[in-house]
């Protein structure tokens, strides 16, 4: 099984090729670059680089994967459009995974065996006074759907938690009424956390044969309306 995964949904651009041979040995070839702009201009070159590192061609891919949001509207669209085009050209399936789930997988991967008995809350600054928020249990399973909430609402959710909780992401610093230095039940990590296609590829590779892939469609996940809106009163009426 050869999987090509890509992400442009937030302030990073990444591509990974994960190949698994008949003996279940895996090889991961990945490119990762943090950037606020220029995802579209750099993505195809990074795909070529990851494929070159893996010594595989695009036609040898069996599966494609992409982060479907939430995130920057333009970034989400760039990634999904590219992944759809590649999957359709190669006549292979495309899987979309929530960006916050991929970020949670990255935290768990980098913490390795530290605090693995803790639940995990991913909080990303969504601007305009909101935070993208999602919670996961100690095994990485989703405890709730991703939401765009006010910092105060997330603070209230955290205060109600009974289990130990790790918080990660750029939105943690915006949450009021949490005292990270006063309890070992609540810790913070990875304030500059971004999604990573390497972890996305591993998530997709870990799906069992009975996994319902219809739950992982590659349609964009937007949690609020776009900033750009059609202005009223300036258009000429259709005759």
C-alpha cells in the first residue's frame, strides 16, 4: 500500500509518501515547511520531492489523503483541489481527515510515552475572537466534533473536565480562567502546533478493513462563513 498525503490547511505545507511492503515494513518520505503564504506555489514541488525521496511515482500510489479543515479557507481549498485532481487522474480513492485530528496525532507522536493517560484538547486561534476546538481521549479517539467557540466557552468546558488534560495549539494562550501552573491535571504543550502530512498518512494507513471510509470524505470542513462576502447594493440587477 502506497499513500500520498498532503496538507495546506493552516500555516504549514507538507507532503508525505508512506509505503508498506508485503512484510508490513513501512517507509515514510516527507517534506514539511511552515509558511503563512505560498502554499499553492510550493505544493507541487514538494510532492515531486517526496515522491523522489520514496523512489516511487505518482502512478504507484494506491491511496491519497488530505486535511479537510478547519483552517484557512484558501489553504483548505488548495489542498483538497490538488488531492482531488491527483486522485481522479490516478483513479484511486481519496480520504479526508479533520485537521485537528491530524494535529492531535502529531502531539501524541511527539510526546511518545509521556502523559499518554491524558485526554487531549486541540485549540487553534481562528481569529475574530474564536478558537477551533476539539477533544480526544488518551487513545486519540474523538470525544466530540470540532467546533468554533469563544475562549470563554472553551474555558468553561475545561473547568468541567475530570480526567487529566493536555492542551495544545495556538489558541491555548487565549483561553481565560485556566491555571496551568497550579495543577498536574492540566498541562500545555506545542503552542505553535501545525498539522503534518506524515501523521495524516499514518492515520490513513492505520484504518482497518472494516473502517467506514464514508466518514472520511474529502469535502471541505468549514466551521464558520467565509470572511469574503458578496456586497449588496453594488451589483447590476439581471434583466
